[in-house]
């Protein structure tokens, strides 16, 4: 069982070996926004072969040169197709750089993949 809290951050993604994906969300304010804030948590079952992606918003809030932002659903679709592959995170970074048209990223880009 994996217990998680979002703390105002984007949902983590749980990629299953069968190709399904689950968003891990729990309501709550941004961590540190208010003293004494309590955070809700949630739980899910994990199994061997599952992959957990923990990320910051800068990983998917990518602005194209024309000013258009990609949607979280676009990011999810990309990770559903590539996230479980050994080089999936490298493919993500290459895709984001391509979307930016060679321009530097405007925000932090942090993602961690844990394989169970």
C-alpha cells in the first residue's frame, strides 16, 4: 500500500504494466502556505512492475514559442506511451525541448520515476 499526499502539487502518475494509468491526488493547500495546515492523504495498492512518476508542474507546463501551453492531458498521454520505457524520461526531455523550439525551459523540470 502506498499512502500519499499532494500538498498542492500536481498528481503523481502510477503506470501499471497493463498500460493503465492512475492519477494519485489528495486535496490540500501548497506545502508551507499556511502554518498548521493539515493535509489529507489517500492510499492505493501497488504491485511489482508498477512505476510511479513524481513530478513538479514545470515538467508539463511547457509554453511553445507561439505562447500556447501544452495540457496536462498531453503530458499524461506522452507518459502513458513512453513513461515505462527504460529511456522514457530522456524521451520526455527531448519532446519538451522540441516543443520549446530550442528555447530554454522557463521553469524547473523535475521528475522521478520509481519502479516497484
